[in-house]
């Protein structure tokens, strides 16, 4: 089973490779907040909600990543969205 950290790193890498640097950097910033155990729980939970919102078909799901099929890309985003709820 893929961990939240592994999954988000993989998606950030996919975004970088496809040239979506701003989106990748934004997701990295949110991941850093979500994973920082020194921050308040509310801050981490807000970052997780922001990540989940970006997994929507009309946000990051709307991007075209040449090395992934749309089905694979949406599947990865759906997995990430589910993993934010488990944290």
C-alpha cells in the first residue's frame, strides 16, 4: 500500500515532469504543512482539505500529463484524495 507521502511525492514529480511547476510547488507547500507534526492539528487538517480539493477533476484532474492516461491520472488523484481523509 502506498503511503500519503509516497503518493504525493509521485504526483508532484508527475506535475514537474509535465511542466506544471506552479501546481507542483503549490502541492508541495501544502504537503509540507500537512506533514509537519509541529503545526497545530487545524493547520495540518486545512492543508489536507486543500490537497483534497485539488484532486478534483476540474482542478488538477483537468491537466494533461503526456506520460499518463487520463484514467491513470484521475485514479492517482482519487487515491490521494482518499488518503487525505485517512490522515
